[in-house]
C-alpha cells in the first residue's frame, strides 16, 4: 500500500514507530502509549491512537484485528502470520513461510487481481491451555475450519 498523499513523518510518529518496533508482543495502543510517554511525557493517549491509525493507513506499521475487541499493532511489515489466544488475547508471530499457493488458488476461482492475503490463526496459548485443561478450544471456535 503506498503512503498517503500529504503524509509527514513527525517526531511523535517516529518515536511511536521506534517504540513499536522494540516491542514484539504486538501491543495495544495503550501499551504503545505507556512506552511513548516515557520519551514524550506530554503526549496524549488520543494522539498516540490517531498516529497509530495514520501509520497503519500509510502502511508504515500493521494494525492487527485478531482476538478480542482491542486492536493490536505490529512494527514489522514483513509477510508473516499471527496466532491469537481466544482466551487472553495474546498475539504471537507464526514462523511459517506465507503461502503463495493460497494466492494462486484464489486467482483461479476469482476474477480479482489478487494482491496479497491475510491469515490469522486462533487457539489457546500454553498458559491458558494449562489453566483450562478441560476446555475444548474447538467449541470456542465454532465456524472456523480445522483438520
């Protein structure tokens, strides 16, 4: 996605990007704000929210809408997948090569020019799995596909 016309790299945006790229936990806006505030004590939460939105729309960062109601952000623009815990909302990278075969299959059955794809995996993190051993995660994921 090309950068939006009129996009300016301000000092606030640069610091938000720097702090986000230091965090590999796919933080929420509140978590980014806590880090940015240490460097910019007068920055407001609203400013961080607006800048995260602008940066994601300008393809400088990724906005993730995975598990739970809160959006998370990723400073890495590399092609990769994510897995989200349906219980606690934790998000991690999935280190598998993105599937070009999936895009090829979509091209065959669609009249669209396929530009890319997004895949999210849902599951339970190891901590939640231990805390809830009798919970069948497949029942939580009704409507999702599986083996």
